[in-house]
C-alpha cells in the first residue's frame, strides 16, 4: 500500500515561489560571484550564509542579490541560514511492507552518515564493488548530492523511523553523448532484506530516470553476486556483456556482468 506525501507539500514555499532545478539541467551563471557561491555549496553539500559571504568577494548588498538570484532560479534553497542544492527529485512516499512502514524520499545532506552505514552494511560481503566505490566517493566528497557541469548524482533513501535502511543511487553523466544513460545502484541492509524494500527503491530510481529522459540504466555486478544478478533479472534487467577477470576479490579474479534496463 502506498501513501503519497508529495515533497511540494513539505517544501511548498520553495517549489511554488522559487522553483526547483531539474537534475538533468546543466547549471549556468550570470556572474562570477553566483558561480563561486553555487560551486561552494555544491562541493560541500551545505553551507552557512556567513561562510558564503567570505567565498564571494563582493559587497554584502551584491552578495544578497546574487544569492537571491540563485534561489529564485531554483539552484539553491535556504533553511535557517543554511544553503543546499534545490534539485527536483520528486515526492516523498510511504509504503507498507513486511518490515513496517517505509519512507522512500530523496536523499539529503543530513542522510550522509546513514547512507555510509547502509552502504558499508551491504558491501561488507565484498560482492558489490560499485557500491563500495560509491561509499568511498561519498567520503571523499563529503556531500550526498552533486550537480555541476561535469557530473551529477542523486540518491533516494528508504528509512524506517530515523534509520536509513536502504538506498538507490543514480550517477548522471553530463557529457552530451552519454547523457541519456545512467548508472544505478541499489542496496538494503541485511536485517531488512526480503521485505520488498529493494524492489521499491529500484523502481523509484527507474521511474525517475525514465521521467527525466534517460533511455537506459546500467549496473555492473561481480559474477559471484548471485543474489544481485537474480534480483535484477527478476525486474527485467538484461545482461549486455561480460568482462572476464575484471575484479580481484580475495585471491580470485572474478568476471563482471554488465546489466542494463532499457525504457
């Protein structure tokens, strides 16, 4: 059973008055100050207004104008003096599952630690190499969402209460020749598997990708990860190619199965 809680109802002021930037929209800037402000927030996940005032070397009145322009264009949103990216990634949903009521919503900077914990739980088996790489990238960036002229990524998280129990991630290249193809990962903590949460997350990511004009989503899985291969196959993914001895896990060389879902 699905209970829809639309994000615009929660962030109505932002979406109606200010607008929200689409994750497939490449940011452009009307001034160097706007570019510096946006790039700082994008790299750091969030930033305080007083910190940004030091980042952009302009008078305070010009800084306010530049910040207001970024907010009105839907690039940034502000809550209590803290700025973050204002990406349009859809609604908040609640689902009744065997594990209880699960909320699936866009991931935000406040989910950083929970995301790392969930990904580490899944990758502890050493059979989900791509997700392990994503965890390292998150730790390096210290930011959940990235959106610039080179790369973009969005997360949806599944939560029970305050705990992040699963995620789906979409890596969205900004290079024009591959902008219609996205990489997706999905994972659920071991204690919550078998309750349908993974299927809900996978579907949420696919629905978002299709709605935003992507024609194909792909994932790469070690041949030894039988559970992931079966899960993707059961949801309509197909094997496109196999790269021999691509991974080294322990003392073994393991093939990589390249799987894809086409809309």
